[in-house]
């Protein structure tokens, strides 16, 4: 995409997110319709569905040839990385949304032939939007993020997912103990915004494409590393335990994982 197309796309997607945020805030005190998916902690609400339908219809109008991969199934069946793929997580942190009406995000990303082009993560309640990509740069609202300090694991806070810590998968408790402290925010989007703001030195969770699509683009742009938990390359359509961290913390964590 040339720079005019990039600018135009950023402007358009930011408008979708502003509109979607208004829609969510308008309904935030309403009674939610909550359904379970794979188990009692895997929830979907009428707002997740309405948001995804909203984004899918906007994307179809704007980019009719593209494929759409959406968590709640209103997009397409996507089984290869060819061409333009929009990835949508309409509400990330649905449990937080249901229980706290806070600490949740909306995430959108665009890949072309498997290469990340633009990502968007919006913290709905704080009205913080992280957006951009390798050719555009990464911005938090209107402030450009140039670099994230390359902190070691022992000098920072690490964001983890609850199930990985409870089950001590991949020596997660050792990783937490080596760090200055662990945080469990319950939304990959909120965790990743914190990493790119330099508040966390990394984040580890089992993730699907809609959970990591935008974050992977920011990581690649800002010199952080996002790989599978054992340090392998993360394909955009994979569902795997994912490790996002500063270069130093990534090295420190891999040493513990491989013990
Ligand atoms: C989940 C959240 C959670 C993470 C899970 C995700 P959802 O997304 O980001 O923090 O640990 O792996 O599935 O289902 O609320 O969009
Ligand atoms: Ca979900
Ligand atoms: Ca998610
Ligand atoms: Ca979701």
C-alpha cells in the first residue's frame, strides 16, 4: 500500500472504532445477553456479536475483495494467508466486559499475503487507541511510539494469563518469580497496550489470530519479539501459546521455558 492508501485506511478504521466505542458505551449499562461457548469461562455477549457484525459490514463496504477472520464467525472461513485478510476481535476480554464493564478492548488488523500492514487496539473505557504498522509507524492516540526500552525479565513486570500460571505450564511460576512481579489483566489487548507503553516487559498467553494479530504488527515495528512460547516463528493463522517481550526479556524467558 502506498502512503496515501495507508493514511486513508487508518482514518477510516479509526472512525469505525470511534463509532463502535460509542455504540458499546451507549449499551454499557444495559442487561447483557451472555452465552457460553467451550466452557463456563468462555463467554460471548450480544455486544460481541453486534460489534463484529458492525466491523464486518464496514470492512465489506470498504474492501469488498478481502477475506475477514472474525472470532464470532460473521466473517469468512480463512484457511490460507493469501491476499488481504482483516482480523477482528470485537470485544477482547469478554469476561472482564461481563463482570467489570471495564478492562476490555477492540482489535482489528490487516495482513496482506501474511505480512502485517496495520493494527488497531482500542482500550474502550480509557479511550486509548494504539494503531499503525511498519510503513506507518505506531501511535498511541496522537503520540508516536519510537521504541520500547529493552528491559530484562528481572527488571520488569510480566503480564500472564491465569490458566498458564495456575497449571504452571512452561515454568510459568518460575518466570513470574524471576520478574519483579506478574500481572493478570484478562485481556490480551490491554496487556499488549501495556507492553507497548513500556509498563510490562512482556506478555504470555495461549492466543488465537484475533488475539495477537494487531500486537504482532506493533511488535515487529517496534523491535519487540512475538513468537510461540518455544521461540518459533508465529504464523498469522496459528493458535498457540504466544510470547511477546522485549528482546532481553524474550531471551530470559526462553532460557527458563527450555530448562
Ligand atoms: C481472551 C482474552 C484473555 C486471553 C485469552 C483470550 P476474548 O480473549 O484476551 O485475556 O488470555 O486467551 O481468548 O475471548 O475475551 O476475546
Ligand atoms: Ca472469546
Ligand atoms: Ca480475544
Ligand atoms: Ca473476543
